[in-house]
C-alpha cells in the first residue's frame, strides 16, 4: 500500500485565494483525520470522519475552513478565503477505525504558505 | 478525548545513552499511543499500550503505563543519531486522540 497520499506537497498562495488540499487515505481505513501543525500551536485536530461522515469538526478554526469526504478514498480541506495566519503544515491521517486499535497513519503533509 | 502533556520539552543526549520521556494526562483512557515525528515529516506510530497493560516492549522501545498516576513513559535504549525527532504521546479512546506538544529529542553522534 502506498500509504496516505496528500497533494499538493507545497502550496504558496496569496491572501484571499481559495486553497484546496487533498487526501487519499489507506484503502480499507474507516476513519480520516485532518490536522494542522504550527510552531506556535503544535498539532491541532481540525476534523475527523468516520465512514465518510464528519464526526467532530470542533477544531475547525472558522467558517473559512470546510472539509468534505465524498467517498471512502478521497477527502478535501478547503480554505476560502485564505489568510497569512493559515500558513502551516496540514496533515491527513487515516485509521482502521475498527475494534480498540486506533493507530493513525499520517501522510507526508502539505506545507501551505499564504502571502 | 484529552491532550497528553510530554515532559521534558527538549532532551539532548549522547549516542548510546538512554532517553526517557514522560507523558501525563487527566482522565481515564482506553489506551495510549506514542508517535515519532522526524523533521518535515508526518507522525509515525511507535507503540500502543492498553489501559490494562503496565509495560510493553518493541525493539529498543519500552513503554510503561501507570493508570493510577495517569502517566506513561517512553524509554529508548542505546540511542542512535537517527532517533533524533519529536516524540508525542496520545492518550485516548477508540477514535479521536489529541496530541500534546511533544518532546524534542536530539541524539548527538
């Protein structure tokens, strides 16, 4: 298995532009997580899905952020409009989501820079 | 879910020495996981210990869990330069876990 795939790996955009980050979880995994990591705030959980359904989006900073999971093999995190303070590394992770094991498998991350 | 708090925030040791990192949490858990993050990479799962276990080993890693004290420790024996990374604990339940700020370990060759 290729692991969790994220694209793009790097994104540089200007303030006000729309940004879409993409994630392909590991096949067969039922849970998908979006995280944001910055030096100041560490690793923050933004939202997670179980069986394609958003379960907890309490970490989404504001309405400019939205996430979708239209099917079991694809998810997007959209920021519209983007702001410089959104600059961070965004990670997607997936988990088998079955039984008592909730080990998460992380993608390589997308480094977002908003100018 | 709840956030784990790692201690110390940073640790610098010589290659070959042992490294110990601690994690504390506040409420009951089903299990606790430890992850490693190399610079510029995603987190990698190291080991999971269940609430009914007290100690677990994996290669050079040894994890302990004391549910009465709500704490866990990660011991890396015979450290190598490649162990240089940030280490996070994740106390949690079946789904959501919340990561702390991590311990940044530097192993000097």
